[in-house]
């Protein structure tokens, strides 16, 4: 039960309708929570947009990808909204807000250091450069780092469970308030908090920059917006602590506002980084498809240019390759014949671009007249056979490059109904993890098999 729920939340793509309902519900909840504290219009707008930006980013990503990053972003937005109960006058609501108030930070940190997938086990920061494989110890260290941030955040607020009146908690220095009328504790807590945030900030930058360095030049460019976000987060928290240490109410208020503005900009920069990632991979894949390269030398030069890997080599005739080797991959023809071996930079665990590029190389190096491997054709025919008649009619139109709106008009259906049907089709065909362009290319290639299956069913229905 719990495993099925986890899969539905983190792995199975959400339908557009479900994503919209979840995003709207969380944003309405956030608007209600903000209304309870009656902040100024400017502050209320910033707080709401910060949470809504995370929720919107996550909900959109979950309709397109099977990675858990989208669900993580939605959780960040939800924690941000619930944490705003810390301005409420009611004791229970205030306590809930204080306890949850900083838990959005560790979740947002996880999203940043595992960009763009949201998994420690596939983050380049966990790559061992000597082997090119994910080091489980580094993945566990990253997980412990995020847990440490949560442990740092919780004690700063848990003590409010024992405070009699919320109104006594207005005078604060950062998150450190007078506990049990012992002001001396404030200084100790403040020093501990400052040291902890410095250490955690250094570790955040270290893990993030390590992940950037492990990538190739092509994917490294997609991290520029994320770099700005990481440094902005660290700067905002440091300024908040410094302002609190000085004891200036005006500086603390402005630093608090700045931290909320930064938190609003982080998902925007994150979304731009995701867009850049997908855009650069698609541009490289399209450029290869349009390239007139033929033969090993021309294919090698095209791959070097588009993958930005000057050391890439196409070795012919092929030599034996360890299938776990992260720097050497077989280049196969469409019929499965090994044509060459590609020697390349370390494989990025959260990217499919190299596989797409080498599949292109296999088509260009294959002898004339090569066809799909019989086993592959049988596998596709079996998947197509699982589609319902309505889904089969829909996917046939998709193979003819019809848009969802055109399909809706032809079948006299709502656009949402068609989108949900198309999502189910991609899931049944095993294409949910691909990009939109990749799906379109695969479905177009399967057009003959799709039409053959539909004709077979129509002939079966007409037979007595």
C-alpha cells in the first residue's frame, strides 16, 4: 500500500488534471494561511509567490517526467506554506508553523544537489572519477548531509511546544528566542546556529560544485542558473544571521524579506536550468539527425562537436567491451549488430543524450538495408497489442504527427480527455521517460506496426 502510494507520488507521471488539482489545492491552502497573519500586501505577495513557484514547478515536471524531482518541489512549496503558520496568534497553529518553518530548507537543498533527477543514487556529485561509477558511500554522505540540515532546523523551533503564549515570541534574534526567561541562552544558541549554518553552507556549495565538475561541458552550462540560486540562498541566510547578531530590527526585517525573495527566485532559476538541460540535449540530438555525416571519421567528428567531447573516438573494428565500463560503449546497428566501440567521457548517470547519439551513430554506420532486430519488432508489437481500440486509434493519429487538439477535434472529445489518453498510451508503450521529441520520433517510426495492428483488429471484428 505504502509502496504503491510512493510510486504514485514520486515515479508515475501525474495526469494534467491531477497535477492541476494538487497545485491549486496547495496554493489555496497557502493563501488561507497567509491571510491568517494579515501581512502587508507586498510581503503577502512575496510569500505566496515563493510557495506557488515551487508547487507550480513540481506539478508541471510531474506531468512530463518519471523522476521524483517534481514531487520534491511540491513538498518544498507545501512545507513553505505550512511554515507560515508561525505568524498566527493561535498557539497550536503557531507551534505547527514553527516546527515546520525551516523544513523546506533541507528538501530544497536536496533538489539543488541532485539536479535534475532528485535522486542521490544518480547525482553526479556521487560519481567516483576514478571508476566513472556512482559511489554508494558518497550517495549516503549526501543523504546524511540533508538529514543534518533537518536536524539543524528542528531544534531551533521545537522548544516552542513548551512556551505558554505565542505573543511572548515576537522579540527574536534570528530563530533564537528567550527560553524560560534565560536570556543568556540566546547568545549560546546564536553562536551555535551561526557556526552550523556556515558549515552547512560550505557543504552545500561543495556538493553542488562537485556535481557540476563531474559533468561534461554541455551539461555544465545548464547549471549556471542553479549556481546563482545556490549562492543566493547561502548569501540570504548569512545576511539573516549577521543582521540578527547585530540586533538591528530593521536589518533583520530586510534580511528576512530578502531570504523570502531568494526563495521565490530559486524555483524560477531551477525551472530555467531544467529548460536549458532539455533544450541543449534536444538541440544536440536534432543537429546530429540533420548532419550528413557518413562513415566512421565523419560520425566521430559530428559526435565530438555536438557532445562537446573532443576526446571521443569511434574504434573500428569493434573490440570487446565490459558492459559496465562508463567510458566505452558499443555502437550497434538497428538490427543489433555491433559495428564499433565509442570511447567517450564519463557517462552522466542522469542523461540519455549519449545513448541517443550512439543510436544515431549506429544508424549512420549500418550497412544499407539494415532493419530493426526481429526481437525488437516483436517487443513493440506486444506493447502495441496492449492498447485499447480507442488508444490504438489515437496513437495512429499521433504517428501521423497530429496534435492533441487536432485529435480532440476529430474524435469530438475534450482536450483534457485526449491528454489523459495520450499519457496512458506513453505509459503502456514504455515511452513516459522520454522527451516530447523522442516520443514523437518513436511513435512515427512505429506507424506501420500501429496501422497493421489496427487493420488486424478491424478484420477480426468483421469476420463472422
